C-alpha cells in the first residue's frame, strides 16, 4: 500500500510539533541501602523544600524540559542516612535540630548544586548522560556550620527509539545511585565526620623495648679479650760471630 506525500508531510509535522513541545518526567528512587558499618552516633536530618521539591527546568532545542527530582532524592537520602548512622531524627529547620540537645551530634542538610544532562542530539552519540552535583552541610549541635562536602553522581543510558523520557529517567536514577554510593563510602573518611565519632581512632602504639626480667641480676658480660694473633713469631736473630785471631805472618827467608 502506497503512502501519499501529503500523509507523510502530516506525520513529519506532528513529529516536529512533538519535538518542540515539553518533556516532563519524574525521577525514581534507585539508591539501595549500603553495606557499610553504621557510625555509632545520632544525627538530625533537615531537608529544605528546595531539596525535597527540586524540579530542574530548562529550554533546549525548542523543547521545555521539566525533571522532578525532589521526592526520589529525598526518599533515597533518607534511607541512605538511616543506614549510615545509628539514629536519624527528621527536623523541619536547623534551629529545630539545634534545640534537640541530648545525644544529637550533628545536623545534616543536603542540597542540589547542579543537574545537567546530555541528549544524543547534543553529543552525537546514542546515549543520554546525566550528572548531579550534591552538597551536604554539616552543622554543630548548636546550629553553627561546621563543614560542607560536595560530591557528584554520573549515569548513562542508551537511547530507545523516539522516546526521550525513559532513557533520561534511567540515566537520572543511575546518577542518583552513583552519588549515594560515593556518600556512603567516602563520608566516613572525610575530616568533617571524624568529629562525629565518639572516640578518635587510636594511634598506632610505638615499639616498646621489653624490660629485663626481675630477680637475680644477670651477670655482667665478660670483658672482651683480644684474640691471639695468627702470625708465626719471627725466628731469633743469629748471635754475632766471635772474633777470630789473626794468623802470624810466615818467617822471611835469609
């Protein structure tokens, strides 16, 4: 069955309009509970509305992109922090966390610094790529900012025909998972978290010389005696020759 040129033009126009429309997607949580040893302290967790309701918006190639990250990243980090620390208390402000007192050792505040993505049309490759840069502010129990740590997650997913929502959603989920893995593994080693630990890691003990046993004192070491020389003694010099008498001269003939 032949297709008329008019119908082909209509299909092309519809595809063009779709490309110039808007893309809306909601990120999904893909951050598993980490297999790490819990830090034995209690912390407060404050997630501002800018984080829990974060939506990335931009216009590119005549397309409006709306990518909702808020719920996925809030749920993922809540589960992640719950696995990293002995106890996590949710608070609605930094001041509320500072008023908890007791055994709360720090107040954590996550934020999104940047969400970026690349489409196959941008890079000329059949992949969607996403990077998400996060930051965690750490406050002392009195509400004073103690330190801050940034980390970035990356994710890629192959393109799937004309769909752009599925591969971009998958790449975003992988970027969140990568960021969560970095947070779980590296956060303990950061200088900021060392202050949260109840006791500093013990220093490596210096080598200790073993003391001499008590009781009868050990005898003193004998004085060193020089070893005899291995050289043979020189033979004695021969005695000087005795003086011999001078013989008498023979008599002279007459």
